[in-house]
């Protein structure tokens, strides 16, 4: 009980409780203290500023009885939300990670959107998209609100003042009041001439970033710079570009396009990630390079050539260290952003990272790596030099890994596209 009370107190403090004056803003929705969505936060940094466990124990394994296209979201305490796809039964589910992944509740969404992640706020409310709608659920399975949109919402983002940013795969940009579900300001359409009644258009191309899906990956948002950056492929174009939008609280329009850049001539791949100060955006190019651009105007700062094609976003720490994304044939590589160029900090060509690394503070990061000819393992490594801290095989893992989520209590969750979910807890001393 004391642990729960302490966690609640910490959560309220981070949600903005003030000791005096107008403290009504504490009820505004803010991201959970866990792994609130895929890639950890709205900036897609895959970094959390807390100590991680260097010694883990495999605790439970469970299947969603379907397929997964994104990592799970973790609440401030013990809830894990997964957005699956199955022919029958539930697709959206919430489990209790401290109770052997006991299912708390589940429901069925309209199929097609399982390549996106749910978002959990600090009150354990959940936000998730399905083709043609964005929905919010309370800690129980009853719907809080549901609103129509054009397309499939990518992973939602909580921005200032309890507002929810939603960008759909067809290029509609909306801001909602997270509690009431009402639209704030005027929606912005990045792709013109689409049928607003056809939310399934190009949806099948999104998971593979194909040409018929204008926005196949989640946007990155920084509260420091109020910039939103996303990859956009206009219908009929040969490659995807980067687009920068500015979120302007209290102004009209609420979201305004600032720039568009085709500097990455081969096109961008996977979601972008923003630096801790929100001034730099990092994104993979289809040219086997990691690119850094100024988030304010889209000007190129530098690009760094890789010996492989990163297929998942990079991991970005506040000190400027970047762990390059993973994929088949990838190597585990760390770079440092030095302003006008990037320098290599370390490289491990004996490790094939298959996911983005999920980093907890200074001492440990986790990635699912290839293990033998066709196996997978959860690798814990030191982000300072890349050295292995521990490795944990994922028994009977099939498909491809969709990511690693880090809980507030140090637990680690890994999942695969075939719906297998693996829970690890910090080992007892």
C-alpha cells in the first residue's frame, strides 16, 4: 500500500500539482510515468530518465492470440496495453504486468490499425485509433469518447494543456481535448483531394511503408520547441519527404505547417525522433544514412552513412548520444551529435539489433537481437560502450520483434509480430 501511495504522489507531482494558487491544471492529461506509447514518449526518443535493471528475471510469457505491429504501452503502475489484430475475439487489451499478465479487460476494434500503438496517460486513460475514428477508454473497457477522423490515427500524442494530437495515415491533423474528446481549433489536411469517407485507402501499405500510405509512421512532438515532425509521401510521388508543423497553444490556427524538406532524396523511413531540446530531428533515409535536420526550418545539419539500412527509429539521449535503429543486417552503433557532424562512439558488428534500443538513463539499454540462426534474445547493454550486460533468450519467438517497453518499476516487456509477449522483472538481490 505504501508503495502505491508513493507512486501516486510522484505521478501527481509530475502531472503538475502545485502547492498553492490555481492548481486546476493537475487534471490535464499527461503521459504516464511508464512507457506511455511506442518509442517511449512523444518525441520518439526511446529514452527514459530513470535507472534501469541490469539483472532481469523472465517472469511470464503470453500470447495476444493474433498479430502485433507495435510495442505495448505501459501505464504509471502495472497496466500494459496492446493493439493486436485477430480474426476473432479481442484486439485491444490491457494486462496487469505485476500479476503474471492477467488480462484486466479487452475489446475488439475495427481491423487494420494494429501497426500503431496505444497511448496511456497518467490517469491510466487509454487513447487508440481505428480506421475512421479515435477512441479513449478509462481504466475500464467502457468507451469515454469516440470521434470520427479521416484515415487511421497513428500513435496519438499528448501536448500542452491536456490536448491530444492525432495525425492520420491520410494526412489529417487534429487536436482534441483529451478528456472531453472535442476538437480544438481547425483540422489541417496535409494531403488534398481524398475521399473523407474512405478511411481504408492505402491502409494495407502502412505497415511496410509502401507508396499508397501517405503517413506510415507516428509523428514526433517536442514540448520544448512545440514542433511536430513527420514523414509524408504525397500520392504519386517517388519518395517521402519530411514535414515540420508548429503547435501553437492558444493561437489560431492551432497547428500550422512551417516547412517541407526533400533533402533526403531517397526518401525517409520509419518514424522521426527529436532531440531533448526539440531543435533537431533525426530520421533514417532509404539511402542507408541517418540524417539530422533543424526542426525549426528543415535545414540539413549532417548525415552519417551506415553499412546497413536502419529500419527502425534511432534512440536519442539528452547528452546527444544516438543509438542507430535496427533491422535485418543491422549493427549496434552509437553516434554523438557534434552540431555540424556526427562522430562514431562505438560499433558492435557481432550484434544484429532487430528493434530500436530502449534506453533507461546512463547505465543500461535493451534491444531484441538475433540469437543464432533463427532465434531472438533480449540484450541488455551498456550505452556508454556497447558492452553486453546480460542476454535473455526469448523462447520459441517467431515473426519479427516489434519493440521493447520499459515499466516504471524496472520491468521490461518485449513482443513479436506473431503476438508473443515476454515479461521480465528486476532480479531480487
